[in-house]
């Protein structure tokens, strides 16, 4: 990072140090986990859409069977009873399939929203990690400047250490959150 008198110059990025590589590896690993989870959820999403289409075809076939059963009711009294029973069963099956289709459609929408939320969490986590790393670097620079100032910089060194601890706590919290997602 370019500095003027030890302070960071705005608009310039810091060159990553060896302490930052584990964080990048963890972030990359977390990103891969989220992408794998997203692919898995998209696969489930495609399967549920296929199942919904199959249910719609089955429902149409059941409706056709129920209609045919209703037309054959005039053949005989016994056939009428059998047909009526078949119609009742088909109607119950249609009702059940309709409910299943509604639930599957709701699940498809929920899965889509879940994917969008997971992607948003990943973006926000990355942003927060970047800010925490920059704050950590600023705290280290402040500690160095406080050491250069000697006795006059002791109070500044205490503040810089607290800021550094806050940045580390933030990084740990983001990493734990990202680990909970994966």
C-alpha cells in the first residue's frame, strides 16, 4: 500500500500479505461451497419442475378417465355403482394431485428465493471481509506510527490495538457465517 508518512493513500489497494492468504483461501473455499450448493438447488429445482409437469399430465389423464366413467353410467345399475365409486376415487385423486401440484409450485418459488438469498449473503460477506481487512491494515499502520511517536503515541497505540481486534473479530464472524452456509 502506498503511504504518505505511514498513512494509507486513498484509492490505492494494499498488496496482499502472507497473513491474508488463509483468508482468501477460506473465502474461495466458501465461494465454491455456495456455488456447489446453488448448483445442487438448481438441480432440485429442475427436478421439481419436471415432477410438476408429470403431475399435470397425470391430472389430465385422470380427468379424462373420470369423464369416460361418467358417460358409461347409463349401461347398467351395477355399472353405475362401480362407475360412481371410480369417479369418487378419481375425484379424490385429482384433488390430491392438485394439492401436490400447488405445493410443488410453492417449493419451486421458495428454492428460487433461497438461491437468490444465498448469492446475496455471499456478496455481502465478501464486502464485509474486504472492509475488515482494510481496517486491520489501517490499525497496523496506526500501531507502527504510534511506536514511532514514542511516549506521545501510547494512547494512540491502545486505540489502534482495539481497532485491530475489532477487525479480527469481524473477519472471524464472517468466516463463521460463511462456514455455516456451506
